C-alpha cells in the first residue's frame, strides 16, 4: 500500500501539519459554522468532534470557527499577553490557538481543513488565562480574500466579533463578564502570536514525548 494512504484518521490537532507558509498562511481545522446551534470542539484524546454545549441564547458564531493545528497556548503566548497588557500571572489556556475564518461562501458543516490568511486577532483573557482568537480570511475568497488587515473588515463585522466573544459564556444576571478583551491587534501581531503558539507546541511535544 502506498505511504500516502493512512489506515486510520489522524488526530486533527497533532496530525495536520503547519502550512508551508506559516504564519503568513495557516491550515485551520473548522469545528463549528454559523448555522450550528450547538458548540462542537475537538476531544483532545480521540480527535473526534464532541458536543461542548448548546449555543447560549441568541449567540451565533460570526464566521467559521476552529483552531490552528500543531499550536498551543502556553508560556510564549502568555508572555506576549503580559507584555502587551502589563498584567501579571497570566497563563496559557492549554488549548490550540483558536481561529475565526471569514468566507462569503456558506460552509454547512465543520470537521474540514481550510487554508486561511491571518489579518488580525483578539487578545482575550479568560480567568487569568490567555485565550487569543486569530481573525483570518479564507484563501482566494472572492470577497474577503483581498483583505490584509483587520482594519479592512467592516466595522459592523468587527463589532459582531467582539460582541460574540464578550458574551458567548455569559449567563443572565451575571454580575460581570467572565472574559476580558484586552486588545484587538493587527496582522503583524497575529503572526507573532501564531509563531509563539508554534513554539509552545514544540515545547509541549518535547515534554510529552
């Protein structure tokens, strides 16, 4: 049998390689799409998608949402967060780096790989943990493909992204938001965060094996 055929499904987090042009272009594994009424996420042990929770209330993810394979939000990503915010005692959240990918074409299901171009990101802090969200556009997309920086996105779309991530974990009557958006950053900083997460992944694998 040719070596190009695998007798089993590779784990999406560990089995999908970095894009050859990373961090300028990345492979994104999509977990959920805007039509999903539940939030799916990768089961770290098996690599299969699992139901995390129903989407709360009227929250709808504003674009294709997933993660960048072979990345990890660890000490290097946390250090960037602390440098940018002057906060202390921030840790990485221990997950691959999240990514939100815009495309004009409707994609109806997750568990797919998309080539995406990072145009910016959100420096989010969730309970003293760095939880960055990379904002990207799908390669060669007719509408979003030419965008090079988050400032190219219409303001209403940027507002929708911020509203989603500020409220997607909140419950009615909650005294204060459970997450904080410390900064919205540009494409250059997004590439730094991706590189840091790739370094964190190398350290994670070195420790694991």
